[in-house]
C-alpha cells in the first residue's frame, strides 16, 4: 500500500521488477549481519498479497558462504564488494523462452498472482531478458549457465575468495 511503489507502464500493477520497489539498504545491512554474526532478521513476504507479512531469523551457522539471490542482487554487488562480503556475483542466463517457462511454472505453482498477471509479466520480462542480463553484468554480475554457476560457487566455497572472471 506504499504510494511511492513504481507501476508497470500503462497499468495499475505494482512493478516488482523495478529496483525502486526494493530496499537495498536493508538488504545490505542483513547481508553484512549474516556475514559478521551468522544470523539476521529478514522480512517474510506473501507475493500473492504483495505484502510484507512478518519477519524470520536466518541462521547460516558455519557454512562457508551463503547465496543471496534475486532479481536485485546485482544492484548491491559493488556495495558488498566494498564491504568485503562478496565471494562472487552471478547472473544465470538460460535464454528468454526457458526463463519465461521456468518463471511462469514456479509462480503458478506458488500461487503468486493471477494467471493473466503472470502471463503479462512473463511476456514483458521475456522481451526484456537480453537487456536485463546486460544490466546485471554492467552492475558487476557474471552471466553464466547453471553448470558454470555451480562450479564457481564450489570454487568460492573452497577457496574463500572470488571465482575467476572466466570459465576454466
């Protein structure tokens, strides 16, 4: 119900894919707390309601790294790097049609929004996918497929430092 949330052009739908719909400062604070203390309070959202519904505690224990994922992860790559928190920054690139299919099926299964909304959003994002990946890489993420991402994450976990900038 925040009147400052961005809208999808020509609609009354909140544009949850716009970085202006996200609180990057709060995210960086939580990530820093997780890295320093291994625990943090994080919000719980009900996507079908477009609402924050509470908080929960995340405890990462003794894991060598954790994955902060999401459409806005690249927005904070530089800040996390400056704070010494970043092991790697990845953007999974699977192609627009495959991404559309996976996103639609996930959102449908989870009851995130109505089918017409999911189709409109999916079609819009499918058309924008190449520019989305380009923006993510411009912000410091490395575009790769699933296998390369898993390899880079394993290397980061073992080495405790960023993965190489190119595939082995």
